[in-house]
């Protein structure tokens, strides 16, 4: 087996075991910067959900690969790309402001689409990252719940990097608590939590992730950091 096959199988096994013991967990295989040939290897191993963070790169791959793939846009969404992103990506992981959510809703209406979106939360208040603070989210819940053309399915976080596992766990727990408190109100109902990457997806699963976004642990080390990448 190739490295990709071996690494993917191991991670698929862990995700499936978690899904069995406590319900739905999806592996989003983050293929940004990796060629279509690598994605094909993972596809042939049964992987159907892939994450990309740059539109132009993804457009080429989407054309080359089977239509059965469910593409998730995980990167920062630039407003001027929304019209092209929505038809290709049924899931958008990083809707980071009320303004963007509202704009996306309008474009989705024009296109006759209903994308599933996650709201990115920046509970740590990191300047370098986008996302709703807890208080922004609280004050926008009414407006968010009124959007008719996007389906808000969950929250997403990229916790501060280079912290200990225990600190990372606390960020995941904090996101889940926030999701639970939103669900306890009657404005939004959010089934999903998008959290956990190569270094911490197992912790994220323990803390309730429904979508883990794993790239380098499957495909190997990325050569370059790319524009549009978060975190
Ligand atoms: C690149 C990226 C990932 C995957 O990162 P790895 O460390 O390679 O697993 C997950 N989420 C987002 C938002 C990313 O940009």
C-alpha cells in the first residue's frame, strides 16, 4: 500500500470506531495543495468527502475527479468568489461574519442553491483569525436564523496553534458548550461541530466533533502554505 492508503485507512478506522460508539463523525480529507492523483488514491479507498481552501485550485481538481465526491470549502471565503464557490461546494466551513453570511444568503437565492454552512468562531479572540466572537454570535442569532437560503448546520473552530493537548481540548469543549447553549435557545438548531485537524483530531472527536478536517496526516507534509489558508 502507498503511504496515503496506509495513513488514510488508519484514520478512517479511528473515525469509524468513534462514529460507532457515539454517532455521526465525518472525515473531511483536506487535499489542498495535493494533486488529483493523490485524491484519486484516497477516493479508491472509499473516501468521498474532501476539503479544499482555494477556489482556483479546486476548480481544476473537481473537473478531473468523480462527481460522487462531496467537496467542502474549508478556507477563508472571499466575497468576490462566493458566486463561484457555491455551485461547487455544498458545505462551507468558515463563514466568519454576519456580513458574509448575509451576502452568501443573497447569492444562494440568486443561484437557487441552499448551501450548508458552519459559522467560524474565534473564542480565543485571535487577531490573525476571522470568526464570530461569542458575543457577536449571540447578538446576531436572530438575524442568522432569518436567513432563508443558507442552512446553518454548525460551528467551526481552529484553536490557537502550538498549545498543549489539554489547552486544545478546552477550546474544543468551549465550542461544544457554545453550540449546546445556542441549541438550548429556539433560534438555531446546530447538529454539527467542525473541529480537529491532523494533530488533534482524536481529541476533537472525544470532545464531540462531527467533522474532522485532516490533511497532512493523510497526504503527507505540504510543501507550501497557500493563500486563503486559515490558522
Ligand atoms: C489546511 C487546513 C486543515 C488541515 O490541516 P492539517 O494540519 O494538514 O490536517 C484543516 N482545516 C483548515 C481550515 C485548513 O486550512
